[in-house]
C-alpha cells in the first residue's frame, strides 16, 4: 500500500508556483511544499485487459471534476478499495501531468491469476467430489492468498470430521506455462490413519458403571459414538474419534444421567491425548450429584382441558424418578404427548414450560405453565416444485385446507399421502409452517421435488426356443381427459397431469410364444372422490413342439444310447423349426375394478372389487390336466386393504394389510350334473377319448373360492433417515371348492424360488416366492398347491435414498404349500436365510438379487434347498 500511495506524498512537495496554465508532464517530485487542493482533470487505467475502463475506475470512488487534497485521504481510500476488492495483486496511482490546478491521474493495476486447473492427489473419487464442493475454488476463478488459507482450513475440518485428525493438506500454486496470468493448483492430501480411541477412562461414576456407559455388543452405551477400538463389545460400533463426536458423547453422558434422575450431573474435567499416530485416550471426570424424584405436579394456565386429563396424558406421578428425557417425550415428542392434544386442535401457539418451583431433599415439585393461545386457522396452502402434475391432483391428497384449524396430525398425514403418490422425492417432503402471529393464522408451504416414475422395459434373452424379447411401458402420470383436449398439459405427444396409470407390454420369441397386455387405472375416478377404477386386458398364445420330432427324437435316443452314441436331443439345440402351430394354449382375459376409500375404522382402509373373465383355449396341449377344449373363469374378487406406510420405496414405519376373497359362481350347485361320474379313473382306463371329453365337460366353467390374508409391518430400529428397519411379513392362502368332485385345476399356488412367473406355468397358477429353493420346488408338477403360508423377518438398511434408492437386507424366511387343504399346518415350514440388495431406478423400477440357503428338503426330493441365487424384478407384496 505504501508503494501505491508514495507518489502522492511526493506530489505534496511540488513547486506549485507555476502559472495556472503551465503544463508539467511527469513532474519531478519534491518533498518541499504544502498540500493543496486539486481538481481531477482526467482518470486512466493501465495493466488490466478484459474489463471496461469505467468499471475499473468506478472501484476507486474517484471521478473527473472531483476536488482532492494532494496528498490526502481520497487517494488513500481509493487504493484501499482496490485492495479490499481482492482481485488485484498490484495497485498504484500516479500523476501523469499537472495543468494549472488540474491533476491527471493514472491507475496502475495487475490482476490476480485465474485458476486453469485443479489437481487432487491422495483422494478417492468421492472425496475429491466432496472437496470440490466444500472448498469453493472453481476453474476460471481468480485465486487469492486468503482463498488458499480458507481452503486449507475447510479441508482440515472435512477430514477431521471423518476421523483423519492428523491429515496434512498442502496447496501449491504454480504458473500455467500455456496460458497468460493463469495458475495450476496442486492440492495434496496425506490423510494419515484414522484416529480411534484406545481407552476411555471415567472417574467419579459410582452410580453409572463403566460397563453401562460403554455398552455391550448388542446395546449402545451412554457415551454416544465414542467407543474403544479393539474391544469385542464394540465390534459393530463406530470407533473413529472426531471433535464433534466427542462433544456429542459428553452431552449424551449428561443426558443419560438426567434420564436416571441425576439432574445436577456435570463433567468436572476431561482431556484427550494422543497415544500414537492412530489412537487417542480419553479421560472424563464426572460429578453425579444427587438422584431426584417427582413430588407434586401442578398445571397452570390450562382452560381447554382439565388437569386430571393432563396428568393422565403425562403418565408420570409422585414418586417416579425425575426422568427429564421421559418428561420431554411425554410433553411433546410421543404420538400421544400432552402437546399433541393442543396442536391437533388448532392451538399452534401453545407453549408449555415445566418449571422446577421447589426442591426439598431429593424431591422436586413441577409447575407446568401453559400458554394456550388462540386457535390458529390455515390461511394459505402453497405448493412449490410441482411442474408435471395438476395442482388439484396434489391438493386433493392434502388434509390441510385453507380455513381449517391447524392440526399436526393432518400435516403428518398430508406428508405421508404426498410421499405415497410416487411423483415426488419422499425423502424431501417436508412442510414449511409459517405462523402469522399478527392475525393468529398459519401458512403451510409444501416444497416438493418432482421425480419421474414412468417405466420403460426392453429386454432380450436366448434359449432353446430362440430369442425372447420383452417390451413394456408404464405411464404413471397419464391424463385421460387430456387425450383429446386442447391447450392442456402434454409431455411430447402424451397427455399428462392427472396421475393416472396406463401400461402396455408385449413379450414374444416369434412363433413359439407371444403375449400382449394393457391396463388403465386411476385412484380418483371422476376427479372428485377417492374412488378407484381400473380396466385391463391381455392375450397370449403358446405353441408346442411337433410330436413327429418328439417321437423320432425318442427313438434316436433309444438306439444311440444302446449304441453308445449319445443322449436324448444329441446334436439338436434349435427347436424353432419344429413348432407345431396346431398344438397350443391361448388365453384371453379382461378385468374391471372399482374401489372406495373408507372412513371406518379409519381412512387408511380401502374396499375394492374386481370382476374378471378369462378364457382358456387348448388344443392337443399335453402339459395340463385338460388337453383339448375351452375353459371359462368368471370371478368376483373383494379386497379389504389398509396401508399406512410412510414411504413407497423404503418404508420405515407403518403397515400393510390385505384380506381378500375371490369366488366364481357355484356352477355345480345348479347345473344338474353328477361330477363324481365325470372323468373318473375307470373312464381313463377304458377310453382315453371319452375321458378327455368328460374333462372338458367337467371344467368348461371353472369354480372355486380363494381366500388370502397378507400383512407387513415396518419398524425403525434407529433414528434418522438412514436407519435399520425391521420388516415382518405373514401371509397364507387357501383355494377351496364348492364340490369335492370338481376341484379347480386353475388358480393353484406355485411355491418356491424368486416369486417371478415365467410363460410356461403362469396361465394356471399363482406364483409364491420362497427364497432358498428352486422355483416351484415346493409344489412340483402333479402336486398343485391348494394351501400355503409364508413368514419373513427382514432387516434392511439404506445405502442411498432419493430418486435412486439402494438398500441391503438380511432375512429369515419360512413357508410351505400343501396339495390338500386339510393337511395345512402352519408349523410345518421349509426354512431359509440369506442376504440381498435392492435397487430402484426411476425408468426401470425395482430390481435386486438375493442369495439364500434353504435348510430343508423340497417336495419329493432327498436333498435340501441349499445355496440359491434369486433375481428380483418389480415390487413383491
């Protein structure tokens, strides 16, 4: 700065005795003379390219025509402004000339270099990305010494938080020889080893022993996340040491004492010292103080509810330990806390202060001072971030409407409903509540982040039957009313905005097999009430292999086997030219559904009905009980369901419950046929043609009644968004008949494996997964399942949440299937255990892989299920 100001101090001693119009260019400077007033006659700037002169001169605060003192504070302040800007490495102001009383100034500047490249050394990719975000140094930006110092501080804090307390950060700035006035930054990080705790030493803890503070293998201790390394009890616990964790641990210790009634507990002294380059020791000395109990609890200021009601809600009485943690939970945190009565009835401005008014010995009197305030009504409800849905589609899911009384439960339920829609990131659905104290109202702002959940599927595979291809599309934000409307919301050619679902799918390998399906559904049929409506249709055809080939292949195999030339199908792998189009099974079906959200027992319940018709057309089909003819299945399904989960992709709490019955008309009760005499064993032994004709007659109209019960519960075992979640599942199903001589061969249970049906058996059976066993191994061919049950205990943990969700799981599973309903035994189960992972991608959906080990023998075999891998596509109940 002295360098920049010096010329002006020299100017102060110029011989100002010259005539008014004398011109002095680059005047010689003399230190003799007195300061005088000069008018700035002109301003120029040199040394900087790429900026307009008026911009640079504007930073000085000087202007042409301004009167300044030479020397004086004006020039000093101008130079300070340039330095304060931080963009310049050199600042000087000189006088080019003097013309009478006017002075012409020149500002000499040199800009700080810009960053052309940043190189990171010693970091992983994820750490490098974090550093780029946290340091705030960008390519193309000017670099200053302060920025480098700040970057070192931020980098050190970042690695301290990760447990690398001894990390060394070095930032070197070197000239970029390829670019003028640009530099390259080399950021080198030597993380060293993570710091862990070798030993924790407590002193003064008579009532809370070391073991209780440090915890054990299955129980968290009272010292937060600070745990000793190398101890078996901490095998599953974090061992790294960071200052933040240490501060939290000390607070957690005091909170634990407060929870046990030691309200005066305090930490007298503590210290941390380095043992070696990887370990520290911790010393904590506590004063536990006295244990206190509750004596009298009085309520003041409550006019809406009685003191007796508040005491019952509090659940704490005279003689109880003075547990401050429990007191806080009962006052404001629990679902049935005292405060929730007020908050759910409009008293947003309610406040409660539990004051300790008297302490006698070990007893404490509490005075609960309540400020009820006035009831707050909702003034405005605003929705932000919704750009693909009609706002009315979101608003109809809200339980918070303008004019309603404020309700905490209504806000939580609204958040749950928005998250369950599937159109927004469920991890970021949080209401912004803005109380208006002036008029006693409240505004609720919903900040949402839209996500796309349309799904597109395209897959190809290869097998003996040739190439197998599948194409599918599922639109989850379709709008039927916009299909032919004008000036409505579209995405390309597709009408969107109403949150309806439309799907198309096709699967084929050419002439052997193909299927087509389509469906449409909406949860708000008509747009005014939560009544669901759905319609779907499908068609499929599967052909068989020529019997000529089958017979010749068998004979070739017979002769080759005895001649020592091979086995069945030797040399024949491509069957595509051997299809017999006259042997097939065709299916065509349609279904129509309607549902209604109930208000009792609560509005989580939904009652729905589905009317379905399926026609099976078989010709010389040897893989099923009926080989020729047509079978018709018309049925009505009634389902009672309750879903209260908080998240579609990774639920942490809530439950799912489904009870359903599907039944056909009891044709055998009024068609006048004696089914005990149709398709009997005697007929089979005497006339095969007649037996097949009677089978067709017997099952022309299929009849059955099918009962299913399914439930899931979700329990968060730890706090926070990323937490362990325990999922439990129970389900059972029974397929009954009206007539013991007409048991349905359709709609049976095909159990075992991954739970995904292929095109070979899905036309007749419902697939039930049981990991650890081969597909269908619990109900093999010829032993169809008429009853089943399944039990699952699954522990989940999320690795990534949001639009892309990834979580791991470990599970115990058991279940079984029975060919006769009277043999149903819920304790006779096939057991398995395993681990897996699930990945949800917006355009693909849910997929995953499980490894499981089956501990029991499958149906009709002598070997256990053993080690199995299962691939999962789609959401299974």
